[in-house]
């Protein structure tokens, strides 16, 4: 039996504890997905009529209401919801009730934690494992996973029932199942079938990552043409991808009478964006969005996830080390997701923290970061210190946004030159009130001591977030110290070489 990696386990537990602390409210996006889950489990139907009051992210077809979203996340959520109903005895969600009275429904918390939270922590664990295979020391590998889970917008979306974190996990796991080749035919085919299933599942959760799913298929094709994978692997991948694809077609048939129809085509609010002739809703890419999506205080990826500034030098390191599969695949995924957003009319992501629609690329941008801090020596130590500083800066920023509920209105003043941290989040933490945020997110402390928290003056209500902050600092410090202390007794892993020897020579 394979021994559990301490770095991976420590990262997983810290992240799950951090995500479990928050119980965020619903919004249109969340409700559209959860109402479909509740309807399927509670009533055995894909129709959400009677639950439609909770969202305006709706599709209307023949007088009935449906979720406008692709069904992938909602189908995934039926598993933890069904289990929670059996274990905790949750009642069926009532029909035709006021949405304002159900901003916090108990099932919402458990379903979100078991989907977005669990898969976010799992994605971080995959990054820890990848970092170790690239040659990172255990403590540095743990830092990579923690930086992803706490120092990027992944932290916020791990506590929201959006599809981003499920998509991110599916895409990264699909890629790694191809990259980590198996010498056993049967096991190798099973891995590639799972890879195809995950790649297609990602597109069934969020249609905009469909091009990334295609990239993963082409990556496997390149592996086959390079004789690094068996041609039978393409069949296994296709069979795996067929399962979620058929599930999507079946859902469309049940809801809209045609396998080729979708909720987006019957959207109540945004029917002008997604059409049958243009399902992704794309237009000509706008170059001016690049600055807004990368470096602006409004939606800049590097502002909301400063650790990703190390991705570019990390890609250079991957090129020097001739890690072509990691370099090309991670760069192509990042470029593709960025191009989709440059071409998308609703690029701001609405109420969000940072560039919400770029969130699925973050795990792939962390791959070159891991490569940059892999190995030993003064240069690596210096780089790791810089990475640690950027991770701390991003972690502090994300903690502030998370405490404020994560969904910052995109219409805040001075749009598009607004600074959400300055204009919306910081006033809440300093003054106890904000013109753009209702208040601090509900959390385990405020649930345990509601009267005491409510009695605090507004300027002091930030103390409800201190137990989590103290626990995080203590847990992370202890984990990194323990891993650093045991490094000399842990053998270094043998990194995969993408078909190359450690010296860069081609294997025959």
C-alpha cells in the first residue's frame, strides 16, 4: 500500500478547514446550479419551476423554467446532496418561497463544501504531487499547493457553488493522467479513459473550456504519434469522453426536446450573448481587455494572484530543462482561456473576485511556478523566498476578499478604473461598513456566537475572522517546519522526463 504523502495530507487538511469556515450566500449563478440539483434529487425532474424565484440565471422553454447552465456541476452535486439528505435528514427544498428567506439553506453549505471545496483541495494536492515530481522539496511543494488554494481567487471560488473549481480539477487531473504514463497496458487504458471522462466533464460543467478539452485530446494524439502512448489510448480517451457527452445530450433532450439545444439559447436575461449560431457567445477579441485581465486593480490576474508573476520565468526554466509537455500544454491552456475571455462580452465576470472566468487556468499557471522553485541551491532558495513573499501577499488579499463575501459588484464606482480592494473590501474591514458589500460573510464563529458578534461595534466585527487567521498561520507554520525538518530523511523523487533522460538525451 502506497504511503500517504505528508505534504499532500497537510495541504489538504489546511485547505478543507479554511474552506469549511465560510458559509456564503446564494446569488443567481449559485442558485441556478443548486436549484437544478435540488430538483433532480427532490423531485426527479430537470425542471426548476417553483424554484425559479431564486435566480434570474434562467432558461424558459414552453412555459417552464430550467437552469441556464450546462448540467455538469448540478449532476456532480447530486451525489453529496443525496448523501447529505440521507445522513443529515435535510428536507426537500420548498417550492414557491421568497428567495430572501433562503439566502442560507443548510444543504447549500454541505453541497458547496463537498464539490467546490473538496475539488479545490484535491487540485492543490495534485499540484503538490506534481511539484514533488519536478524535484521540489516537500516544504516547497506544500507551499505551491497552499499558494494555489489560499493565495489566488481559487480560495474564494472554493466556497461558492460555481463550476470553476470543479472545472479546474477536471482539466488538471485529465492532463496529469496523460502526462504520467503507465507501463501496464490495462492500467494505462483505464487512466486514459478517466482522462477523457474528465476532459469532457469539464466542458459539460462550463462550455467555455471546451477548447481546452480539445487541447488535451490533441496532447494525447501527439503522445501517440511520438510513440509514447499506445494508439489504443485514443480509443480509451474517446470512450471516456463519450459518457459525460451523452449525459449532456440526454439532459438537453429532457429539458428542451433536442440533444443539440441548450439552456443558454432560451436565457431569460442574457439571450443576446449565447445563441444557437454562437454557443460560446464570442466576438472579435479586444486587445484592450488584456491589460484589464492581467494587471489592472479591477480584474488583473497578477493583482489578485501575484504568485502567478513567476509563471513566465517558470516557463523559461521548463524550456531550459526541455520539459516540453509541461511547457507547451500549460502555456496553451493559459493562452486559450485568455483568448476566450478576450472575446467574451461579459468578460468582467459580474459580481466576483478578480478575473472570475480565468480561474480554470490558474492550476496550469502554477505548473511553471512549481518548476521555478524545484531543485536545490542558492538560486532556488532565493526564488522560493520570493515565491513565499508573493504567496503571503496574495493570501492576505484573498483573505480580505473572502471575509467580505467574495462577490464584489462589477458596477462599483469609477468602472472600469475601480479598485475593488480599495473601494469595496477595505472599508468593510476598517470601518465595519462598505457602500458595495453588505457585511462579513457568515462563518463558523458567527454561527457559534451570533449574539456576541452582533453586539460588537461595526469597527470591531472583523474579529470574527481572527480565529481562522490564527489557525491558518499556526497550521501552515507547523506543517512547513515539520516538512523542512524531515527533508533529510525523505528520498528525492525521480522526476519524469517527458521522454528525455535527465541530461536531455532522447530515450531510445
